[in-house]
C-alpha cells in the first residue's frame, strides 16, 4: 500500500490509547473505513481489522482475521506486519484457550532473521508456554531476552536462562 494510507493508519492508531473503552466501536469503524479503501482480499486490511478487534478486547474476533491475513500473503506484502501478525495471533490464541497453537506458530520465529520484534516473540512464546504449564521454559525465554539489555550480569543471566531448561545431571 502507499505511504499516505500507512500514515493515515498510523494516525488512527496514535489515537487509540487516549480513547475511552466506550469508544471501541468508533475506533474499529475508523480502522474499517481505512481497510475498506483496499481490495477486499488485501491482507493489509485484514491485518488492521484483526488488530482493531484484538486491541479492543475481542481476541476471538481477531483470530480468524489474522489467519486469513497470513493465508493471503501478509508476510510477503510486509514481512514486518507478517511477523507482528504471528505474534498477535499467538497471543490471541493463548487468550482463547489455544496456547499450544501459539507455540507452534512462534517456535519458527526464534530462527527467523533478527529484528526489533525478537523480544516480543520470546515474551509471547513465554506466555503461551506458561499457559501450558511449561513455566521454566517460558522463564528461560524471558531471561534470555532480557539479558542483553542489562547493564551488568548479562553473561550470568544468560547462563541462568539456559540452566532452567538444561537437563539436570
């Protein structure tokens, strides 16, 4: 899509945090109006609609839209939004009682080319693992993601993260 459309989408999202919860319908309508400017099968429009439903507390409504956006090639149109969709879909799957599907979706992302979403992948994967009763694995992921950001103790925190999931002797 063109930069003007992306800018207008960003402008609508910039208003989200300031809106009262009671304004959720109006927010989704603003996103829908922008999505309606695209062809009906556009993965970008589906993604933005999914995000709007998700952000207004309706993970159940977001899941099919995220799936469809990915199936229609969102990752090819925008690799960054494709990765965001996988993270957000995994979170929504966890919220709707299907964390195992979220884990399956995010595990390959651990091997994907690195970008600014790496920590979000790990945090969301950790939540999915925790929802499955695999708290040590989740904590290991979170500590491993946090370690490089620490001003000190990076090596020891990374070692502790590994020790959480290594077999005991």
